[in-house]
């Protein structure tokens, strides 16, 4: 499976995720949330940052189901979903991941037909540092 590539700006995101926390970079000057992490605020140009804990709740903004997979290592779990989730308490912040049945479940654990734009999801972590998403029951 893929490992995250970290840089100075994004390293805190992955460190928090490895602890099971979903945090988003914010400008310490004006409070603007931003993702992906970067050194300078696009709104006020401040270089002062902080990391805010968010709930991990969101809605599916978009998704794809690769057929066949683009990476050979994923062939055994195709078809699987790749989703873009907009965070509920950080509008405009969208994270990529997969919808799974539970933390640590395989990528193909949710049938593609169950994935719908607008579905409510919650972030889950399995200790790998990669957030995944589970469908909220409605």
C-alpha cells in the first residue's frame, strides 16, 4: 500500500493522524483553515500556523471507482472507491480517502453501489496514519 510522503508543512497532519486525530492547519493570525498544509496563509499572508482538531464528520463531495486499478498493488481489491470528503466543521476543506466498513477494513469492504455523493461519513484510523471513512447510519 502507499505510504504518505511528508514535507515540513504536512508532517504534523500525518503525526496527528497516526495518533487517531484529524487536524487541519489554520492561520494563527486570521484563523483561515487550509488544506493541503502550506507555509503561508493565502488570505492574510501570515506564516504563523496552528493545527485545529476537527470532528472528522463530513459528506462525500465526489468519488471514483477504479476499473481496473491504476496501480498493480491494488488489483486484488478492485473495484474499490476513492472518495473526496468535505469536512463538516471546515467547509471548503476536502480530503481524499476510501470508504470502508470499519477502521482497518480492506478497501473493497464497501460495495461501490453504496457510495453516494452527499452521504455522511466519519473519519476512522487504524494506526497506519491514513484516515479512512465509514458511512454514518441514517
